[in-house]
C-alpha cells in the first residue's frame, strides 16, 4: 500500500474516531438531560405546580387559574408550558430560577406572593433547574393569562422590592446537623418544595406568613386549611404516624376522614406520587412543629345537649337518610370504600360547617390508586335550608357538636362568597 493511501486511511480513521466521540458525547448529554427531566418531574409533583397553574377544566400547566384575594383583587396563574410567546419557552435557567426563587420574572417584573416564591426560595438551584428541564418537555400551549385585577396600592409592583427585603428568605435551607436526615428531608419537603405553610399558616396585613401562628390553620379560597401543628386538640398531635402517612399519601385515614377541597387537589396531583420514604420524612418533621392552638377547636357536647339542639329524626336526619346514606351509610362507616367514611372527619368538627358546606355545594374529586373518588355536589332541588339542616345533622350525629350552619351560609357558598 502506498504512503498516500496509508495517510488517507489514517485521516479517515481519525475522522471516524472524532465523529464517534461526538456521537457518544451527544448521547451522554441527552442521557443527562433525560435524567434531569425525570428528577424534575418528581420535584414538580413535590412542589405541586400543576394545581395552581391549571384552571378548572383547562389544559395542565397552561395557567389561567384565578386567585381571589379579599381586599386585594384577582390574580391569575401564568402559563408555564414551553410556549415561546405565552409560556416559559424563552426563559433561561437563570431567568426561571429568578422567577421561582426570587419572585422576579424577566423584564424585572416582580411577582406577587400568591406565587409561593418565599417558600421556593428555600429550594436549591439544582432542584429548580430540574423542574424547568421537566416543564420544557411538555407540549407547548399558546394560552395568555388574563390580566390581573389588583386594587391600589397593591397594584404597584415595585412595592414588592420592600416586601422581598422583609420576608423573602436569603437562600436555600441548610441541613440542621443536630437533626436526623429524615427530619431535614421532611423540612425541605414541607417548608420549601411543598410550601405547606402557604395555605396552613395565617398571614399578616402585608400578606406575609405569620411566624407566631405558623401552621395553625388559615382560610384559603373560601375553605379552611386546617391546623397541622402538633397541638393535640386543634392540630394533628393526636394522630398516629400511620394515620398521618395514610392521609398524606392517599387523602384518607381511618378515624380522621377524607381530604376535600384544595387538600384533595394537593393529594391528587402531588402527595400521592411521593415515595413512602419522603412521606415518612414529612411525618417526622410535622411531628416536631410547635403546638399552636387555634379557634377551630370546639369540644364535644353531651347527648342531652345534642338532643336539645334537634332530634335525630329532624329534617336534616330525614334528608341525610335519603340523600347521603346510600354512600356514607346511616352509621357513617361508608359503603364499599373507606373514603366514604365520616367518623373523625375534621369538617364535621367545625360548628360553622365552612368546609362541609363547600363540599356539599361544590362536590369533591379525589384521585386515588383505585380511581377517582367522587362526591357529587347537591343540586338546586335542595333548598339552602335543606343543606343547612343536613350539615347540622351530620355535625351533631358524627361530630358530637352542635352545628350552627344557616341557610345564609349555604347561599353565600353557592354564590362563591367567602365566609366572613
């Protein structure tokens, strides 16, 4: 073989080697991207992005969900699909991180804290980047969000600069060396990614989370997010670890009832996908929260007091037997599935029936490993007084308390007016 032929073969072999190296590099990069997106998919579920960024009946992650803030106005969740015009398709990793963890969108547009960036600020940059990697794998949806309707002075976005200086954490959570790995993981999931305090803690007049009443429960979208501190009476201090783990992972715990309203959404789209280890870590951390007694606590009353409030064969009792007992049974133990059991449900411990009335008026859908668990809403054939009677009967019969639900309460719920 001539020397030029050998040289050509050498150059060809070198070129093939370079090409093979480029292919292998590309394959490795794609594998890394896929791994990052898979991790991001799990973190997105832990952060519960889908619920807030999907309007009722809308396309997942395409935004448009309205958040009505009494005294402030209505704020709409934006589109977070990779659409380049109306979504996050043009965002860089740094821009996405700034929006999620600092509350500053491209163009120096400050977000309102209805976006829980004050909690997400405690997440790591790597986890937020992984979430973006997953979101970029979604189908782009062209869906501009409606314009926010915010009253003065809250419509002055630059005021958020001062708010951030006061209330936005400076960086991610650092592990506490004096605590277990499970506790630290649980704190990260509860306080940062899961942003549980955003619903379960009351807010001050500047809409920042209360420090002195953290996790003591708060009204949210017309519902009551319950006290999840370690208080025995009004929190979860009396729950067993298996009960708490079951409630978080399935939305139901025997003797503690079934999740409804926003909590049913959280379980359906977020918590039920977490690993048993992460659920156990959340339980570990929740157990350590300081006990905060809240006003929702009302002690049970004697049978004599209940009898004076209204006999079991009242209008509410008759209506319950006809409209509710088919699924819940007259003894409240539920037919066929545990999700229909009523005993121990926290909504039946509220004498004003806030969550119970909203459940009756709006219905509930809870996604589970066994399919969708659905309680249909009561239709217009039931008068407001009828639903009030059913609610008071259930509160008395299964909650051992005297209910104070009125027809006006039901009318307000049907009209979408939050309780005062």
